[in-house]
C-alpha cells in the first residue's frame, strides 16, 4: 500500500455519511433549544441567552469593554465604535492570572 492509499484509508474512517450528519445537526439543534428554554429539563449543552435584541446596523457608537476570564488567562478588550461606517478601534491586553488567585475565592479575584 503506497502512502497516498494509506492516507486515504486512514481518512476514510473519519467520513460521516450525509444522513448521519443530518441526524447530528438535528440532535444538536434540539439540545441548543432545550438549553435556552426556561424551566425545561436540563440540556446536555449549557446555553446562556445573549440578550441581543437585533443585529448591528453600523450606526452604533460608544465604548464597550469585554472581559474574558478563562483558566489562567484574563483577556480585556476595549472596543470603540464611531458609527456611520467609520472604522472601529480596539485595544486589547492579555494577563496571566497568578496561581494563588486562580485557586482563591471569588472575592479574592475581584480585589
């Protein structure tokens, strides 16, 4: 068996038939919807509502701050929107969270 044939053989085990992909898509969609419904049985996929009432239309203005704390990284992003098709600006910083804070209480993180 030559190398390309070995590669094809190996990759063939990762091919998912269209019918199976449709089943997976439908099951995931059901779980997503279930995860968003208040008072429903627990979903296998945790979902949080975004509270975004509409898509942006380009007239938005202002400064928006995002914080992402995951594991040992804190990411901070400042987004400045100028509206009317003007270019936006971003400023971002990444910080390592010290181990003593990672394993501390929530109050210790916010001090």
